[in-house]
């Protein structure tokens, strides 16, 4: 009985955490989110670092042909469109604090413009390091300072739970755990 009680509590806590970690219900897959390359041919998945300053892959890489038209994944406002560290980047602010980033892209939009889901925002350029000789689009998703798996927008992806501040890790719940 105690194990069932622990399982119920863990389920409720997980539900509350997931509600804050994943895009809100209004941001989840719907007609308002479209794959920016037309398909979701995943090359490199989301693999964020355990701590913000460590190396990791803070987005996903989607396969596509060079010069492929890149589409806005959702409606929003362009907050950046230009060169950043030698490659073209477009960043769009969406509802509920979400921000998508697309690179390497030759921008066809400018900062301040309003875009709709599926609207062309640029042309894919070669040279993203994670894909080698193959062309691919790096798609990032953030809410505030937290990186999220962009595949969540399309009904895929992983929700990553982080330990509570001040707790380096949580002790695993075992079958014989006593409280």
C-alpha cells in the first residue's frame, strides 16, 4: 500500500513538473505549428547539458536540401534576423514566452516583422557543424532561459526534468523503500 501511495505522489509531482517544463497546452501540436523544413527528418536530437554552461545540443537538426525554403514553425514576431558568429540566424518570439531559432539561414525577413506559421523566413545554407557535408537546419526552442526540445511543438520529443534547485539529484524510489 505504501508503494502505491508513493507511486501516486510521484505521478502527481511529475504531472505538475511537466506542466511547467513542457510547452503549455496552447503551445502543443496543433494547426499553428508546422515543420520548418516541410518534414521532420531528424538528424541530431535534443541533448541539452546538465548545467547551462556545459556543452550539449540545445536544439535539433532537421535534414533538408541546400537552399531549401525555411518556414516559420509558428506565428510570432521576428526578434533577430542576420549574421551571428559567421552564420545566418532567424529568431522568432511566439506566444507564452516561447522562442524558436533557425540556423544556418539566409534571412528573408527582418527584425520587427510579424510572421505566420508556414511563412517563408529564409533559405537554408550549408555548413552546420553537426551535419557534416549534409545540409540540415538547426532548430532551437526556448522559454525564458530554459531550452526545450523543439520536437515537442510537433507532438514528438522528450520532456527533461531537472532537479529542484539546491538538490543535486533525487534518490531513486526502490521497491523496498521505507519512509
